[in-house]
């Protein structure tokens, strides 16, 4: 009920109906003076959002202290005394994520290793010639046929690399090349050289590229799910190399799209990994509300499957129960963030100890809350409820991991 003054006239200002009492029996509008102060406007705003007139606090009390009770009340039709579940979800999730984003930044998720990485080892023709002599002596000395065959394949690959360097740079004594650079020189200069070359040699070239990528992946370029952008400084360069490769060595469609994204990212961030990762982490952090929102109907579906034999429960009933569980999780999470914030300000060690104990208690309660809510709402025996609780937790974990990976990929592509 509003604290504004009631009008003396007994006609509704909204629908013109004759009034009996404070509220219109046709449209429900309260018969109040239309003039409002700023304070009344603020009161009206907060009442509409949270129903601070008692409805909000009673909802929070039952939601946290009696898991499953509000869902049972809603199903029984006793709804006027409590806040609407949808409104409660919007309000609690908004407060939870506002606090989360205020206390957690994207850069907090980024831990950059500032230790300089070892320099990638490079070799010139002189070193390669010495390596060739060493391989020849090993081939002569070895008696194992399989080892000898492997060494001969290594020698063929080395000869191919040295021949390519000589064709491009002559008998240079100043230029040096890493494993990846030597392999890519062959592919870029003349991919037809690989025609007729044994598969094991081709495999050795690809292995050289991959091994060298692992060595210098932290020194240059961008990485994503094992892909390394590395030496490609522009899309045009990457596309040119792809066109020159034989079909058997070209990237597939999906890998090509990711590589193009990596190259584009490298151009935009100029090898500033920390800035890119901060931007990436910030976007990923803001994806959590979406992950929870999309997981909610699936969570209700899992419950619907678990209790399919109980015909008195419809999918909407499971949905209301799921909303209440999510709201309780948000409220308990808010409590944890508040405790964590006050721990830094606590002047006495005994107070910090009390807060630590309270934090552990809330975390444990969050783990058992769903079980207690299922017991309170569905009213099955403990053993059955625990089994279904366990299955729902496993399915929810798998679902959230899938949603997380989907949003991780979307974030990586959209950054």
C-alpha cells in the first residue's frame, strides 16, 4: 500500500469507474492523489523492483532457510505473499553480477609469465653440414636395420633443406634458420619438391614445424587451442602460403578460419599478448550470465527427466523450482562476496577467523542446498533424492562445460 494521501473523490482516475474502498474493482488502481514528491517516486521505484514492503524479505528468508518451500507454495497457488520468481531471478542475478564485475576484472584472470623464454636454436649451412657428417657416421656405425632406416630418412630431409637454402641464398655463411624456417622454406619455395618424397620425410617436415612452433610459441605470434600464428604477419601472406601448398598439406576450412582470426588478432594487437588476454578475459567473464541463463531451461529439463513418473509435476513446475535454486545460489554467492570484501577490512584476527568459518559454512551449504531443495519440493526418500541429486549435478556440470567451451570459442572469434 502506498503512503500517499487517498483522494476524497470516489471515481477512478484511470477508468472512471465508481469506487467502493481504496482500490478500483475494475482496473485495480489505487485511489491516490496524483501529485507526488521526489521521495515518493524513489519509494515507488524500489517497491516496484523489490517489494521492500515485506514481500522481498520474506521471499529471501524462505528461499535461503527452507530450500524447496517456496516452489511448493507456488505450486499450491499461494503466491501473493512472495515475490514473483522471474522478478526475483532478475533482481538477484543483477546484484550478483554487479558485485562480481565490481570485484573481479578481466586482468585478474590473466597471469602473464614475465620470465624471458629461451632463444630458438638456429643453424646455418656450416652447422647443417656438420650435422650431415654426424648422421652419415651414425648410419655407418649402426647395426639395427630400423634405426638405420630412420637415420637415412633424417638424412634425406636434411639434404632437402640444405639444397633449398643453397638454391635461395647460395653458399651463405651468415644466414641461420630454425627447424620451422627450414621446413617452411621448402614448402614456400617449391612445394613440388615434395612430390615423390617418402611420406616419412613429409611427416618429418611437418614435425619440424610443430616442434619449432612449441619452442617459439611464447616469443612471437598468437596461440589458440594449439594453433600458432607465428610468422604470418598479414592475411595476404598466410593466403599466399596456403595457395602454394599442395592440397594434402593445406589447412582445413575450420583451421583456416581460426588461423585467419589469429593473424588478424596479431595485426590488431601487435604481439601485445597481455592486452589481448585482458580483453579476451573481460569478454569471457561477462559471458557467465549468459551461460547461466542458457543452462536454466536445461536444468529444468534434467529434473523433468528424473521425475517423469510424477505426473503432478509439469515442466513449468520444474522451471519454477530451478529459478528458485538459481536465486538461492545468487544470494549465497552475494553473501560470500560480502564476507570476502569485509575480511580485508577486519581489524581483529578473531573476526577474520569467524568470517573464514562463515565462508566455509556458506560454501558447504551451497553444495547441499540442491539436495535439501529436492527433498523439500519433491518429497522423496533420502536415497532416491541423493541419487537424482548426483545425476542432476553431473549432467549440469557437463552442460555448463559445453556452454563454457561454446562461449569461449565465440569470445575468441569475436575479440
